[in-house]
C-alpha cells in the first residue's frame, strides 16, 4: 500500500513559506500549496490564500468533457483528496524497483530475545531502524530526492534520513485511510529514541492527533503490507521522496509451508526498494537492500548497539534450524509425524526413526565435505596421495546406498546436482575433493559462508572454458615455458628463479588483470618475491624480452629498463619494480604496477596495500574519496614464507580497518612444496601453508597447478568474492619447483625423491596441449607451430642483442660497470615556510570552532582555551598547537595529509586531541577535517598495534601519492625497531637500489626522562648510520616553531626524501619550549640554533647538543653563573649542516674547545655520526671532547634515581670549565 502523502509543497518546493494554519487548511480542503501565491510577508502563504484558491475556478481542460456526479459517486475530501492528487503526481516520477529475499532466522531470534527481556519490540521496529541506519551510515544516496528549481533539475540532499512510516488509520466514520508520519533524523537516533518517536507518532496517528507538520518531509518511507500476508509489493513513490521500501510477509518459502519446520527450512521475507530513477541508480538500490539485509543479519554491530542501548545482554548468534531436530519434533507432535515420514519417503513399516537418523548422518556427511573435503583433495601435481578424513566416508555413518537414495537432496540445502543424496554424493566429492578444494567453514559471517557454498556447489565459476579461452591459455603457457627454457640455455647457471612448476601463475594473473579492467579498474598493484618474477615482468607487465636478456649480459652500453634515473648502486634484476601496460583483448590497456622488493620475503605485502589505498583515493578537494574497484592489489607469496613471516598476519589484520581497508587483497601462494631446502614438516605447524589466514576470516581456495581450468575457476571465484564482500581471498596454488632454489643450486642433496618425481613429470604446457588435442580443439601440428614461433622470437631478439653488444665493443663504447653511481645530493632550493599572522589567526579560530550542543571534556576545556590565547602577545604556542597550524596551513594550500600511528588521534601523551569526543554522548568531531578553506583532505587514523605492517603500508602510500605528506608516528620511538626491515630495506636504501624515494615522515618520540630503557630512545644512531648519499633527512628539533617549519618544509620542498624526526615528550608541556606567533609567521627552519643572550667574547667552551638535553643544560641552576659556556643546538643532523656549524663556531672569538654533549650512551645517539664530521671541519687550535653516558648495552637506566644522578652528572660536567674533556673514554678499548 502506498504511504500517505505529505501536504503539497509551497512555492519553494518544500512548504516552508506556508504558515502552519495554511498547511492544515490545505490538507483539509485538498488544495495544492505549490499552486498558491502567497500574500503574506516574503510571499508567505496564509489561510486566506488557501481558501481563496479553493473558491477560484479551476482552469478548464479543453480536450476533456466535464463529468457530473452520479448517485454512486462520493467526493474525496481532505486527506483522501490529497492522496488521490498525489497518486496522480506520482505517475510523473520515473521509478524502478529492486527486490531482495532474505532469511529472517537472526531477526526472529533477536526479536524473541528482546521480548523475553521485557521489551515490546515488533519486526517493523527492527526493520525500520535498520533501514534508517543503513541509509544514514552506508547509503545516504537513498534519501536524495528530485526537485525542479528555477525550472532546472536538482538533486536534493537533506543531510539526514527522515523516515516515513505508513500507518493504516480508522477514521471516526469507520472508513480507513493511510497516513505517513515522519521520524526526523531517524538514522542518528539511538534505538530507545527511535522507539519513543515511532510509538508517539503511531499513537497520535490512531488518535487522529497528527498535525500537518508530522506528515511532511519524508525522504525515505516504509510500508509493511506483509502484515496482511502480501508476499511482495511495489508501492508508489510520492513527490519529495527518494525511496519507498515495502516488506512482505515473514513465512517459509512458497511451497514449503507444510514441511518447512520439518525439513529445517528458514523463514524468509521479501523487501522491495522503489526509487526515483532520476537521482538513484539501480545498482545503488540493489546495494541498499543488500546493506539493509546485512544490518538485519547482525553485521555493522547492529544488534550489539541496539541491545547495549536497551541494557540487554546479547545472546550467541542463532543457528539455522536443523532438519533432523525439526523432523523429530514434527513426528512427536499430534499431527505432524505422518507428514514428516511421508516427506522423507519412509515406507509403512515403521522405519521412520532409521530414516531420521540417516538424515542426521547425511547432514554430518555434508558438513564433513564442506569442512574437511580439502584433506582428501587431489592437489599435488606430483601425485602424492591425500591423507583424507574418516568423516568423509558414509559407511561409518551407516549411510547405505539404499538409505541415501531415500533422502531428498533438497532438504540438505546443498547446491550440487542430484535428486537424492545418492545422486548428489559423487558431485559433492568432486566439488570438494577434486583438483580444487575449499576452506570456508571457519568464516564467521553466515552470509559469506552461504554465498560461497552456493557458488562452489552450483559450479557457477567452473563452467567449461570456451575453445578460444582454451587456445589462449595454451599459447600463454607455451610462451611462459619457452622463456624459461631459453634463458636456461642462453645463460646457463645464472640465477633466474624459474617459474617452472608454477607456470599457471602467469595465466592466473592474466585473468585477474582482465577481470579488474572489466569492472572499471585502472591499475593493478602487484607484489611478489623472486620466484617467476622475470616471467611475470615479461608477460603480465609487457616488458620486452631483450631488456631482460640485456641484464643477463650486463652490457652497460644498453639502457636497461631498471636504470635508476638518479644513479645508485642498484639491485639484482629480480628485485626491481616496474610499471607496465597490460594489453587487453579489446585493444585497450590497464596499468600494472609491480612493486620493488628486497630478498626479505613478504615485506612487500603491506607496501602493496598502502600503494593500493593511495591509488584508490581521490585527494582533490577537502574530502578524500575512495573507489576500491579502481585499483586492485595482488600479492604473491611463498609457501614457506606465508606462515613463517610475522609481517603476514600483521598485514592481514589491516584488511577490515577503516584507515587501511582496500576492498580486499587477492593473495596467491606459489606453493612449490619446499622452502629453499626445508620440507613443509619443518617449516610450519599447520597442515596447509595458508592456514594462518583462517584467523582473519579469509576464504582459502586450494588448487592443483596442473589443472589449468581449475586454476582459472579459482581466480574467478576469488574475484567474485572480493567484489561481493570487499574481503581478502587466498588461493593456494600447489605446484612444484623444477630446479633448485636458484639455477645454481642442487636440490637433490636434500629432496632426492621429490627431484626424481619432478624430473619425470610432464610440464603443464604439454599436459594442457595433450588435453586440447584429445578434445579436438587443436592439432599436434598447431602445438608444434606455437612452440616454434615462441622459440624463434626469443632467438631473434637474443641474436640482435648480441650483435648490438659486439658492435659497441668494436667501436669502443663499452664501459666496465663499477657498481657505483653518483646520487643527486645537490640541495633543493629553499621554500618559504612562514605563514602570515592573519592567516594563522583565522586557521586557529577554525580549529577551535566547536558545534553547538557539543560537550567538550571538562579537562580539555582549559587546554583548548590556551590555544585561543597563545597567538596573543604573551605567546605560548606549544608543540601540538604548532603541529595543528602547520597541517591546517598545508591543507589550505592544497597539500593532502595522511597521519597514522598508534593513538595518533589523541596522541600518546594526551597532547594532540585532533579528534574530540562528546563527554556526554561519545559523538566525535575532527575540526581539522572540516576547515572551510581546505583544498585537500586530511586522513587521520589510529593504527593497530603494529609497526612493521603499518610503516610498510605508509611507505607504499607515500610512494604512490608523492604529492601527499604521509606521516607515521610511533607510540614511543623505542618501538620503531619492530619495523627495522621496512626502514633498512625500503626507506633508507630504496633510492640507491631502485631510484625510489618519498616524503614519508617518521615521528619518533625520543628523550631521556627516567622512564626506563624501553621508553627513552628512538635509536637515533641507527638512522644516522643509514644516512648517506643524500638518501634521507634526520632531525631532532627543540622548539614548536622549528617543528612547524620543518613539517611545512618537508611538504613543500622540491626534492622528496624521507624525514626521520625525533619528537619530544616532556617538552610538549614545558613552558620554556613554547613560541610566539611571529616565530611562525616571520622566520624559517634553522638547521643550527645558537643560545641567545650569551656574551660571545667570554665564551671559551661551545657545547653542541641535539634535542631535549638543551633544556636540561640551560635550565640548570648554575647556568647563569657560567659565562664561559655557550650552548648550540644541531637541529638537522643529516644532511650535515657544515656551513651553519662553522658559522656558529666563528661567532665566538675566544673559543678554546668544542664539546659534544648527549644524554644517550656513548655508543648510541648522534656521537658516532657527529664526531668524525666535526673533527674534520673544526679549526686545528680547538680542542674537542665528549660528555655523556658511557658505553652501554642498554639505552637507559631502569630506576628513576639512577637516571637523575646520571643526567645531573652530564649537565654539571658540561657547565664546569674546570673539568677537562677528552675525545676518549677513561677505560681503554680492551677494558670496555
């Protein structure tokens, strides 16, 4: 049934220019307000205008003859007349309707729980709330509606879901009408608030107490004809609405009403979405119904929130009804037994109990195949027998062929062919125990499990390949095999990490790339180790064969694809990344981006994920927008590395997190059943290499690498699952390794039996060719021709390359490669980092703007108030304040920013508070994400408790989005060494190895404050050891202004380099470590800072230091008494600020000695970096020495008292000119 209409809109299209009295009069008299001219102020429609319009003669319709009332006619008045009028108008709306049928087992069970707890909750309450939440949180487009404004079509977004509820109302005269009262902002209400609003409106509707205001403004409506048994309905959409949802009856599927309970069927409900096709598309409507079903099935925390708000304990997830239990219950009931036995084809000899037990056993057999069928699957190309599982055998379950023939397959809810279990069992075995197998029953989501069962058992993605597809696969496999064989012959003994034994990797990647392109993808981001990398480069990225040969030749005269633009020491050929254009069958192309990777297996995984997120994100404008179909991540893994490397589960854990989700990664394990020389029994504690993925609800598809069609089927199922659920998928491609770990290795030393089987095993290209010849698709001559063509092409290109090299040698152009290249270390032109005071003040005001009704936590109020005052003449800009201003200024200049890390929203030390939580409601706001003048988005996300995966992710993001300032903050700098592989192999050496660099910033809290050895040091020394050839920037700044300028400098400077920034802890609130606005608006970043207000002529000792210890030195009680000491701060440690240091030294004419002072132990901190550099540039007459902690194995003291004593000793020694200083420790090296 259609919902009751709203009163007609006034001239502005929404009735706002009509008085409430006029609206009621219009409703009573059936007057269309949109046609009434207002005589009140500003064109406001009054009651008099309505009555005048009522009496005015209607325009005649020249084409129609007037009709007169007859004896059987009744004039429609009031709401009935308006309903008729709006029904006429609804015909002008171009609508379409989506239909979805869903099971209601979970909905029914949760409602029963609430009723048992004393809550009066109906199905309509829950469905209406799910619709409101879904449209508010996931699909706001469903509330958009259409309007003609100034004669032009417009999409109207009210910014909230106003939900109309259709109510059947009995009038005083006994007639019935339909009214649609509106719940305002329904999706933002808590469930108790929603119930109150719902109950109030319905009660007033039935008491005829609704006002005109209660009936206007709905943009989404719900009608429930299912209450009277209607299965499905397509209601009319009224003007001003975007969507109307109709729900059908809740019952067993048609035809199962009499046996539904007995056979364990689930009740279902249909739901339709009728929408305005001018502003809403069919895919959006279908997606909306899918999301509503997700809410009703318990996803998105729907019931957790609802039960918590009602103060009720949420029970366990309900399970679908069991057929056997239902049948037994039916048998034992007064009239159900005969029906149950008859339905199961039981004979009249009283053997119904035996049959029921057989049904129960059949359910167990089905479950065993779904859960453990993979253990009996024929997955090893080398013919190893699977171990199997006793639960897969029907005999121990007493399932005889006769009993199985009496059990209808349909009552078991499986999708394989066959009328009875006896008919279906062979298909079930082939589905789950063939050359492809599945692990899906560990997945927590019922909807995902049932979707996968249906797709797997129906064989939807195992349809026979067309002849053209089969021929294309043969051609590709021949090309893959030919390249490997040719390189073995041409470059005997050289490492190429052959793909042979896993040849199907390349065609599977072909299929994934083509599927991505077919669904709107623009880029595939690929990560893999060395196995088969050269073949993937050639065939999946389109890299010419001769450029690969050139690297084996080592000819420096030829420009290899991996030439680094800025020079560098380079890397081996199977580590380099590449970008290629994959040519599609229709002539178009798609970008394939293969990420560079080190030999550290699996660490490229998070890099791929981060690069994909960046490629999916549009950063134009103040808000970031993501399209997970535009870029697709594919990661290839090794069978030993996938379970062995901890970075794998850390990366899998990112997949469903808001700050890291990318719509699902497609994982392909290249399983050659050996890890270098280690057998699987010694490499993992699990049955399969993929088992670790089960902990993250990832479906796993195992496939025999010699079954070509099954491999393509696996890819298509994996792709469809990602498309449907946006979730990771793992394909375990089980093959072998035809040679050793590399071509110079002898595998028979350690795996002699396996090597013997491989030696006698036919290659997959030949197996597939034999199969196609047997089917008559190709001939033996066709196959031979394909092989010859591939070999001749390789031979021709190789000979041409050899000729080029020979010619170059003859003319004397060959240069012997030295392995050393010069990187670009020239300084970039400085950029302006100051921001005008007026602009800073404006930004500050915007950052401190709090919405009305929002309650800031009382303890934060003063902190925010101080930020309002800090830009005044007294100053007081602290670190987090300067940071916020730096970020805000960059956003208004068009620089996108991404800040992640553990607890970054608040800050580890409760200093940042970029996200504010309402102290009463918990609602959050992030002012910096809604700056009025922002030209770029700000992504801010708390990270999981991970360093290696999260830092790798941000490195990948920064690589893909070079215009973005990407910052990763460690909770404490001490924990950054958990990400050491990303730092060493990617951040520090990527430029020299692969020509890759970025603007990535590492924020590492560092400083000795007595918090123990694990909360003191970000291991500054390690970064300085890695700093060379201009590869990065390392800084330890000491003022908020310096922090402000270096952040802005990092974002704006032309030359991209990573920035390693030691950040403060105690200085965050130190009054001495604050600045005034002019320090931000009138200065710049200074690599070296001298101590102000020092009598330069009296200075004999220059103390050089970096970081927090400066404040310990200048804050010491004796500092004012010692005029012979000056303290200089090295703010930028690398690149080494030689000129600024010398300038500082020269400013003290009577200087006698320079001392390096640090709070870190001698073998840590910056000492080892600064000493040789300072000694090289210092004038000869100056003495040089060190003051700090002695060499230590641990960074700091574990006891506060010991820390204080040592810190005091360092400071007092530095300020005491009577204590001589030395370059060397007291103890000799042999004693240390």
